[in-house]
C-alpha cells in the first residue's frame, strides 16, 4: 500500500526514527548538513568550476514529540496479574527537542496551539524567547477552527511584530507561512 510520504515532492526528504532521542539526533545531523550549502555550477560565463551556494535553511517544527516519557522503560507485555488491582505508571519530563537543537544559522519557526485567546500571545512570545526561535506560528483554536479542521488561521509572531493569516484551507495557510517568513527573514 502507498503511504502519504512515499511520493514526496522534490527536495523533501523523509527521515524515519523510532524514538524521541533518535529524532533529536537525526534532526541535529540534518541541520548540520543543511547549513553546509549546495554545490552548483557557476553562473559566470566561461567558468567551469562549481560554486558553493549558501542559503539559510528553514526549520519548521510543527509538533512536539512527547512532553512526558515513561520513567522506567519496559519491554514486552505487562501482565495484569503482575501489576495488581491498580497501576500508576510513572512519567518524567522528556527532552524539549526544539529547545535543545543548535539553531545557529537556521531560520527556526515553532508552532503553538492555544485555546485561551487571553493568554495565547504571551505564551507564544515566551516560546519565542525560551526556545531561541526566529518566529512562532500561533493557532488559537476555538469554535470554528479546531484540531482536525480542514481550515486554519495563523498568526506569525516575531520579536519585531506579527502577521495575521486569515482563516483558509491548510495548504493556503502553509504557503502563507512560507511567504511570511521569507519576508520577515529579509
């Protein structure tokens, strides 16, 4: 069967991981590679030497992996006869992958979903500084836009201001985010 990621657009690469720590390591490696630049043919007439084209890579971190992980990892099946009448799994705070990445030389964008409009902007601005980001895409969920909706709206916040993207289909919002961060990076 075909999966949605089997036929990715040109320039989009899939990295398969099985754990949050593997994702963190793979992402840091991918960022390191992205910062190296791209070898291309020189555009000067008569020049046959390739040149290194440096472009500032974008990191769009659209979702957190997991806020909490099991404190004691188990393998295999846990039997109810062993666990007893009640069982309280212990969780510990997981690594914040976005915060821990070396984002130098990268235009880093985080995403924040909030339900409370009164505290949403302050929460997004805190994320911007705490995670050393260039921008945060804030999605205030509510009556007409919720998880799983076909449409969304977004506010792209930076330390110097914000740009609002009105409610539209998610593909239109995605294009709007890219256009906005290109202008903001300027």
